[in-house]
């Protein structure tokens, strides 16, 4: 088994995935037609051509346009089920999904429509593919803290569906501290907490996110510029959900060779690999693993460790984590038996 096959077959979890960012052009056109929506694009190819971004904001502008076709509960079901079906093919055993009700409630779509359609697909995917998933409510940071609080209050009715609260969208100029009161409310209501930080913005945003207190840092790649922060993240084993293809597509790093993921991993941080918005960035989870392996020559032990990190950093129960890691170790043992004829992990 070569390293590419190893990457495709190894069990893994994805912890940084925006459902609206999985809207492939084909599904966009299908849903638009079903809802009688006229798109500004004439073809799937034209949409793909438009997926040429200069930075995070130019991506977000197109991202929100695409989300505009989603109106009915079935639309959110189809979006979610399509991703989980694709994830199953990549041998993703568990996924933690960001969804942004604010993107849709601002258009007059009810919180219930977005949430129930999404959650129903998650349940059906688990039955059909045996892939588990959890839902994280993403707060849009370009909106106000007051709006975030209103969304969180609405979400309490659906607490059985939602495990965590995160912070995403436009980063620069919207530091995590802006949402201190919203995260305080979320914590008081027993939501798990994560936050996008240190993608385009400086390490100070990561420090602020940790004060919320975020249990995981989404992106966090700028942490490499703050030695004290690096040591803290390593000592506390605070997970980073890194999205390599996203970072290069959005020009956070001009090329993959300049990306900080190898520095972060080699320093001993709990790095996980994720796809962020794969329909827009041209790569699902396995594509991200393949890209960093090719660029940095990560070996099978490194890939194994990142996959193990993904289960350890997940919000699964300890029992479920242990089960998945046992399956992961079983896969590695079989690989080593094939490769070396001996079993090294007991």
C-alpha cells in the first residue's frame, strides 16, 4: 500500500467544515431550479470559473451568493447529506459540522428550517453510512454581538441538536473579544466552544479566543509567529483545526511550501487536517492530506498522528473516541504487517 492509498483508506475525523461551503455547483443549480431561482451564472463551468478568489472577503462574497439558493428544509437536508455521503467515501468516520443560521435567517428563512433539515440528514447518514456527526452553530463575526446573542437564545430550543458554538466569517477587524458576552451566554448554557482565530489575523486573536474560552482553535496558523503562544498551545495540547488548501487558495500563504503546518506539527502541537469549504477550495479532506504529504513529505506515522489528533480533539464521548482510535490503530497495524511484517502498536 503506497502513501496515497494509505491516506485514502485510513479512518479519520473532520472537525472544521462549513456546510454552506460544500455546495457544489451541480447541487446549486439543481436546488435553484427546484426553487425557481434565477442564477447569475449560466453554467456549472461559469460558477467554477468564479471560484477564483483574491482573499477571504472575496470568497465570502461569493459564498453568501451561493447560500441564497437554500430556502426549504429539503435544501438543507440535500446539502448536508451530499457532504456526508462524500465524506464516507473519504473514510471519514466522524464529522463536526459548522452551520450558520444567521446567513439564512437574515433572508427570512426560519432557524427551524435550517436546523431540522441539517439534523435530519445527519441522522440518515449515520444510519446509512455509519458516519457520526455533531453540529456546531457558527456565529458570524461581521455582525454584532447583540445579533449573536439573539441567535443563541433562539438556538436553546434546539439544544438537543447543537453541541457547540463557534466564531467564523470575516476575521480582520472582528476580534474574538467582540463576542465575549455571547460566548459567556453559550458557556452558561453548556455549549462547547470553538473559535476561528489566527487565519489572516495576528496571534493576538488566538490569545483572545482562548480567553472566551475556546476549547479548539480553528485555523490558528499565525500562532507560529508568537513563541509564547506556541509553547502554551503545545503545553495545553489545545487542538488546531488547520485547513491547508483553504489557506493557500485564499492567499494566507502564497504557496503550500510556505504554509506553517509542518512547523506547528513538528513543534508538537495537536494539529488536525480539515477542508473548510471544499466546494470552493477544490479539495476535500483527503485532497488536503495528499497536498501536505506531497509538499512536506509527511510519512505514514505523521498522517496517523494527525488522524489520531482528529479523534482526540473531537467532541465525541470518551467511549466513542476510544473506539475510533482502536479502529485507527487496527488499520495501522495491518499496514505495518503488510509493510514490515511486524506489529508495533499493541
